[in-house]
């Protein structure tokens, strides 16, 4: 089973600033990684797949990078609606499909 | 509009059973990987099960032997039969489609509470 470790657990950022979230895989998963945003009380929403491809309708302030075992999600200029929990998820080696434990982006 | 709507959640005693339903619109369940993902209160996401277009099913170790996923193609609905429920099964259960790259869309979820 591929274990995904996200860091930090919580990120405090001021509106307009950049946020950088990390996800590390326990083994190489190529670029078979997705990122999700989950706002309070809502279902997760797919942001990025293939490590770096934005899903339809996702603003370009969201960008993903990485391959192998190290991945990054960057939010270039945080807007109020971006304060949420973000999860990475791998689809390279399944089942199971596994998620990281999440990073909460909160207002500083 | 592609939509997934879950139902069937509620309060059940330990050892009890519950069946969740996921009604799909504009998304044929018979030709997709349809999955259940759960989220315990204040916790992260955990994949639970999937049924593929061939009708094959796969389960997380934590639910294997207790949960069963099935589908009704005529009603375009996916089910999760949950037996021998435990307190640790308490969660919001989401229905979602697994794509070749990512999981999308997701339903709004249905809450399940296992408590005496």
C-alpha cells in the first residue's frame, strides 16, 4: 500500500500570500497523483490530476508539481475561498486508492 | 448535469446493518468505476470500496467481509450494504466516480453513526 504523508498539518497564511503544500509518497508513483480541496461541510473537489494538470474550472492560481515521491501544491495568492483542507491522493498502485492525511490552510 | 446523490445513512447500533444508496444522473454506473469513500468526524478521507464496469468489487481491509458494494444498472444506482457495523465505521460516506486520473464527481455524502 502506498502511504502518502502531507506537510505541514496546518498552514497559516495571510490573504494574498502564497501557500506551498507538500505530499510525499512511500514509493514512486510517477505522476499519478491528484489534489483535492475540501471546504467545511462540503464534499472534496478535484483540483489537480496527473500531478500538474488543473481540472476544468480550477483557477490558475492553483498549480501542482512533482513526480516520483515528492509533490507540491502551490496556491499563488490566497483568496478567502481557498481557506480549506487539501488532500493528495495516489492512483498509481491500487487497490487501495490512498489519501494523505490532509493539510489545513487557515487564515493568519 | 452529472450528479451523485447518496441516501440511507442514519443511526444504527453496533453489530447492526445499513444499506446506502447512490443515485447517479448523467453518469452511467455500468460503465464507470463507482466508489465509496468515507470520512470519520474530524478525520481525513478513507477509500472504502469500488465496483468496476465488469462488476468486480474491491474493498479496504478495514471493511472486507462486512461491506458489499453492488449496483442496479436499470436504476443507475450503486449500493453499499454494511453489516456488523462498529463504532469506528461512524463517518460521512461519499459516493464518487474513480477516473483514470483522480476521483470526480463526488456526492454530498450521507452520515452514518454507529452507537448504542
